[in-house]
């Protein structure tokens, strides 16, 4: 087994073989959760896209199903691109983007189409049909073109009609177009729902809290396209989310969102108003600064609701392996040996946190079902220092590097002192220490004898100094990370909490129950017994660690236990 294959993530959704990207069309139907994703089945680079299909009864154990959508119509012959599911009168409608004429035009000609289940009594929804009146939205409004017109959202009911947003480029700016429909067959253009203009008066780089200007400089100026837009209600707020494509390069960018309050949301869809578009703000406060959905390698994410009306979210986490300077869309020896590209994050629950006026994203409760019987260790007041202390018990099988580490750091120190601190987990990935990965929280704390009482700033950083075979080059220079907002004057005795879901080469790291999140990939030069996970802390005083670490199971199952309806 090639080292690349040995480090394939096993509890995240990946394709058996081939290229994968955006999650599509998620829905729960008759008790079964469905996830589709962009897939080129016959090669490990981006090609003629299909919709791959997996299903689950618990949102974490998945069964592979046959490809759901193929490029087999004149309007989608070059690929079936991203889209979203809506349950309307109990029927799942998959709105998606059909692309064609790639050979002739040199670009993907984009229209919006629909697919429906062939058999509504099949809980697996294996077969899909494309009605004869496709494409349902053949052309964008004036000013936009079929070259940049894609990724319809889940429909939401507002002001007496179903509304669907579609991403485009207008006046060189990323834009979400709004459509209404009464019957899911004919669609009326309503106007601009949201646009980069107005949301980023000072430019995204200035407002993003990206942490470093490095990526902003790479992005530079240039026309923008909003891919994979979403418009969702989360508790009292409405969120507009977009995937920011700059100069045709999706992959240096991130997924961003802005919020509006519930009252502003009604105005936002009052398209006869002077602006005629979404005005971000919370409780009357202008809230222009876009927030990152995840500070790591996540793109083209999507929100959906399950039958219990939970707001859920999942995103594509792409490769940065083996010398690729972006998502390896052209492939390398490494990605060929790996046999696949791209994975999906775990499903995350999305809530609105009024204290910090941000969305919080955290793995669903079901993620705990992946914890195996083997609880690797239960930590209680393990004192740690800058050297770090192993959090893995003595009898741990280290053949597979799949763990869920949920660890709290209690800072001890002088009463009232203001101190910089850093705490974290270090993943020692092999004998070559250059491949270590660090999950780290930094900040400043005012402490008392009872522990931390005030955190003024906090960051999550993943150090992914990558040295994958065969190039032996280092990918990335330091950190992916961003701020974790804690309110001024944190609760006395609050611990810093870090949860690291480690799946061979894929890491999802959460700080303070989802207020901060970073997803990253890294490969080890040597997959061997030297692997370890250590907690460390650097602080004037000391740090005590508590929590638990579990070994994790793989997500793949051959059969789903379906309760008869
Ligand atoms: N990927 C899809 C498009 C989308 C882009 C094609 C985002 O629909 O705009 O695979 O990664």
C-alpha cells in the first residue's frame, strides 16, 4: 500500500476512486440521510462531473450507492455541477447546474435544471429522472452570462413564494440572484438578493480577519464570482453564504457568510425597496464584516435542514498534497497513487450565538457514534508544559491514526495577572519531526487562583508543514487559522476547549465548542510507531488538562438498517 493510500481518511466521505469536490443535494427523506457530491469517477483529476451518492440512517455511517446523476442530456453533456435539494409537497426536487458545450466554447455553458426521484417509495432514492421541460432556468438576467451562472440553493419560503438563489458575476462582482417559483417548474427573476458590493466596502481582505495578508495578496484584485451561494435562516438571523472565486481560481479562497437580523430579513426580500437587495446587519447594527465559515481548507460548503429541522452544514475539504499549490486539479504522482482526491467534512450543526453575534459550527451529536469501544484515555488533571505530555494510553494500537480528542485546558496562574498563553495538541506524525501538526490556541488571559477569568483574544492554528512523498517538499508555511471570538470578560473558571477529529491525513479542529474551527490536510513521511498525540501548554503558572480521547471507527457500511415506514 502506498503511503498516500495508507493515510486515506476513513471516517469522512471520500470517493472509492476518482476526483471529488462540492457536497450537493443533501436531504433527509423517509428517515434516510442523503449526501451527493461532485465526482469524476474515472480519473483523479477534475473532469466530466457526476453526482456520487451516499446514504445513512445516522448521519455518520455511510453506504455507497450508484451514481445518481450523469451528464446525459444536451444541456448537461459536459457535466452535472452543484445543486441543492428542496422537499416540496413531500417530493425531493434536486435543482442543479447543467453545463454543456465545453469543447466548442472553451467554457462551461451553464443553465439550471431539475431532477426528481424515479420511485418515491424507494427510501434509497437510487434512480433520478430529468423532466422534459429542463432546463428550468435557461438564461440569467441582463448583465450576467451563462458562463458564470450556477449552483442553485435549497428553496426557502418567503413573502408568499418559494425563493431560490443562484450565484453569478455582475459588474465584475460576486452576486446572488433571487428567483421565485410557485410550482417548481417556472421561475421568475426577482432581483439581486445579495452582492459583494455593499457587503465588503473596504474589501474582503481588510475585513476578513484572515490573520495574514498572504492569502489576500495571492487573491489580488480581479473579478469575483460567487459559487455555491446559500441563504438560510438560523434561529433569529438569516445568513447569506458564498464561496468566493477570484480570477477563476476557487481554491485560495474561502467560504464566507454575513448575517442579517430577522427584521432586516423581511426588508431584504422586499425587492421593491430602494436597495432591492439583502442588507447585512444584526439587531439594527451594520454587520458588514464577512465571517469565515472555516479557517482551513474548506470550500463550496452547503447548509441543509434535516427532518428535525436542525440546521446542518457540510463542506468540501480539498487536497494540498505533494507540491500542488492549490487543489491539485491537474493531479500529481502523489494524487495518482492516492487514487482519489477530495473529502467531505463531517456534518456540523449550525447555531447562532447571540453573545458574539456569529454562527457556531460544531460536529453533530451523531459524530460521537463513530467513537469505538476503545476509549484510549480519560485525562484528569494531567499537568503539561511546553514539552507536552502524551494523551494516548499505553496500549493503543497505532496502526490507524483515527482519533477524537476532546480536551480542556485549565490555566492556573497568579490572581489578576494578564498573561499570554498558548495551549494545544501536537500530532507527532512520524520519526521526521518536520511533519508534526499543531492544533493551537493562543491568547491573553487574566487569571485568578481558580483559573482563567478573562480571555481577550484567541486563535486556532494548524501547522501543516507537509512533507509528502515523493516530492519531499514542504507545503504551506506555518498556519491556517483565524480568530476565535470570546466575549469580553469570559466566565470565571472557563476552560479552553479543543476538539481534534483526526482521520489519518484529515483534521477537523474546533475551539470553544465551534466558535473557532479549522480543517486541514497533512501527510506524514513515515507512518510508523512513533506516532503520538501530545498536549502542551505555555503559560506563566501551569496548565492542567482533562478530557478524553477515543479511537474512531470507519464510516463505511454495506447495509443500512431501515425501519419499515
Ligand atoms: N464546483 C462545481 C460548480 C461550483 C464549483 C463544479 C465550486 O458547480 O461552482 O464541480 O467548487
